[in-house]
C-alpha cells in the first residue's frame, strides 16, 4: 500500500478526492484540471486497480449548420406552403422568387410537397391541394428537428424515417460521437483514499534548483515511477516520407558522381517535345495527355532552333526526319512538363566538347492529364539520368542502373529489349521483387538517338539516358496499395509510417 501511494502522480492525487462525482466535467471543475489531464489520471488509476474505468461510445444526432437555421426560420417546404396558403395557385417562377428560397431549396421543397400529395404542378403552376388541417400540422421532419439532440439508439421508427429523409439534404443533420465514462472505485481504491500517507509530499522530478542545496532533497522521498506503464505516444517531427525517399535517391546519385539537374515545372513545348524529336502532330501532344497553358514562351538561340528544325524536317546523321514543315509557334506553347527528360535536353544544349565526360541526374515531379484512381495520378515522380562520354557503350548503362537499384534495395535487375521514342537501342528496366517473386517494370533506358544528341550537342557523341518511375519504388517500400495515399497528407498515416531506411 505504501509503495502504491508513493507511485501516485500529482494529477492522480488531485483527482482522487472527487472519484465519486458523476461526470468528468465535475471532476475537472473541482480538481482544477483540464479534461485531458483528468482522463490521463483516471487511466493511470485504472492501471493501478484503484478504479474500474470504462467508456461507452454513442452516436448523437444533432443539428447541422442548415438545421439550426431551419429550426428558427422553418424548413424550405414550410415556407413555400405559407406562400401557397395565401395564393393557392401560383406560377413556378413567381413562387421561386417570392419564397426567397435558393434554387436548390426550391426544387427540394417541390419534391417533398409533391411526394406528400400536398401540391400539384400543372401548366407551369403550383396548385395547393393540402387541407387546412394538413397545413397547420407539423411534419415528422419538423418535430424531429425540435427533438434534437438525441441519442441514435433511442430513435423511434418515425424519427428514423425523418432522419433518413433529412440526411439526403446538405448540412441539416450532424452525427457526432459521444463518450459516456463510468468510474467505479475498487476496495483497494477506497483504502488508498482513506490512507494518511496520501497527504505526504514527494519529490516529482530532479531539477537544478533541487540539487543546488542539500536540504532541498536530503531525507525526503522521491515519487516512485512505473517504467512499464503506457504513456501517451509522442510523434516527433520528420519530413514527409515521399521527400525522404527523394532525398535518398539524390544521395545515391551524388555518391555515384552525378550532378543534379533542376528546372521549372512549366516549359515551352520546344524543350518538352521538339528538342526530343517528338513530331508536332504526334498524339502525345494532344490535350488528353498533356496540360497546356494558354500562354507562349521564348525559344532558345536561333542556331539551336535551326538544328532542331532541320532534324524534324530533313533529319540528321543519315535519318530522314519527319518530312513536314516545322512550326516555331507550336514550339512556343507552354506546358506542364510531362517528363524529366526536358532537363536532360536543356543540360545537353549548354555543354561544349571540352566539358566531356559528364554525368547528370534529376528527381522531380512530372504531370500527365490522367484520370485519378488507385493506380494513376496527374502528378508523379521520375528519376532521370544522362552520361555524356565518347568512350561509353551499352554495357556502362547497365552498370549504372544496376548500381542505383542495388542501393535502392533491389539486388536483381533485368534488362530486356524495348522501343522508346528518345533512344536507340533501348531497354526496359525490371527489378525482381523478393516477396512477390515477380519482375517489376520500373522504366526505360538506352542511348539518345542522333536526332536528339546532334542538334543539342552539335556533334554525335554517345549519351546514355534513362527515365525511371520513382513512385513505384516508394509504394513498394511502404506497402502502399493506392497511389493517392502518397499525396493525401493524412496526419494519422504520416505519424505511423516508418522513416526511409536503406543500407
């Protein structure tokens, strides 16, 4: 008993004298503690078998924002009935105007009154068909509003009908959860409450002031602490888990000697499409795939523009191009970037021969005009990379990507022949999922076509390039099934989700 009393905290001691009170609010008032502190103290006392503490959840039906308004002014159908009681027959447009109801309220009122056979609508007019008795009698919905708030489990059949009817309308009804707490003092608790030891002061914590003078602590007792007791969870601050993953990818690329490329989300079509040898009549440019802005941007220097135009119209390095008249105005159209390869194009255009060899990467958001569902989004992350070196080949490309995915946690990487519009030859990159025992497709890679590298660099040099979907890596790591969970910012999810840790 002595040890138990010595383990009581300050808030537990403050609550003890008022355990016989009927409500939590009364305990708060008399103990001068807030509700959170009182509930915590009761939980602690329950763990020590001093009380039996329980909570019963109940749903309470109450007035919503519109419900409070309608309780004072009357339901929309009641206000329309009062107007009809004066005129009996009235044109629809006139009734809507004179009733002072919103268009939505007016339509609902017509539906409700017609359903109750209180009105008829003929030749664009409302005709009152309800008797005088029906007009003066309150409806079930009106009586229900007057009875609120009310516990859900006490509803009569008539009230349940009214609830179902009113729930179809906006913000008339609000359903909230209420907790009813029960406190029962145990026989042990009664002993503790009657003990004289309860009044003794104990030292709660060690402070600098306490240690300065010996008389502050000598021959005094410290409160006992139960280190096994559950305490409130503390959620430390941390970066969003998507940002953690992106930062880790940046770290991996920089450790491999790559320089980061950055740029604006909004770019001229020249960089997003034309510089990457995408024909101006290609379907990928259409509105269903791309977010276009109603503005135009500036083109780079004339020499580069002429080189890109030549590649499109007649081709370079033996290719035939697209054989059409390239339009500089189309190239000026501003667009939300559909890939991070736009950064590679801009970076290559700034390089000179004396800069070779160079390695660059990017991790950033891209945007596509997609219907949002569990597997698609209108924005997602890509990681991009290019290596410019006259002495490199396809084998070097495999080495870079294998190393990157190894550091991202995938030990098995597979490359299969594929077609991609920017590269030739091209490969599809797959990683093996050890738990699912399947190969996952994560992106494409290859060597830039001469129609891209020659106009941008001014010479034909091998450029290893890849564009990899990054969101799939994140969802796999965090076991996320719905892509929308990456960006919904649910505070509960953000608190529970583990930090990004890779070896």
